[in-house]
C-alpha cells in the first residue's frame, strides 16, 4: 500500500517554521501533555470525538448552571438581610411616631408656644340655612 501524498507540493515559502520542521497545533500540544498515545495507541479514534465533545458540552452547562444558582442564592440572602434591616427601621420609626403623636407629648412640644391644652370638650356650632 502506498502512503498519502500531496498532489501539489507546497512552495518553500509556505512551509511552517518551527524547530523540528513540524507545525505545532493545539492537538499535538495536547497529545504531548496528556500522553494520549500511551492510552489510545496511535492517534485519537474519530468515532470517540462526538460523544466526548458532547460530554464536555454537558459538563460546561452543568458548571455554568451551578455557578448561576450559587450567585442567585447569594443575591437572595443579601436581599433578605436588607429586608430584615428595613423591617427593623420601620418598626423603630412606627414606635417613635406613636410616641410623638400622644396627646401628652404634643402638649409638651407646644407649651413653648404658649398653646394650652383644652380642659373642656369642644363646642359644636350650628348654622341655619
């Protein structure tokens, strides 16, 4: 059996420049780093690429989903803390308002303006039409 060859040879200027004459691609780099030839023999079987790619895609979706869920939990906890703080502020303000609107407190505040509290009930004025 004969080897695969180019029908047209590449020009001298178009050859890749590298230390050992071969062009380094990402696949050769992965093969060198992971020692794929020791596990799979010569090269990667093509029929394994789509399932492995699909598994990698599902793993990325799982990681993204988990990251998004954790961020959502953090936001919810932060919002709950803010709601608790606001609820405490509202309770304090309501208590202060109830205290300041009491008749005795109002009388104390207007005493400096020489306004006195009535001791008799108000009189209703009726007008004939």
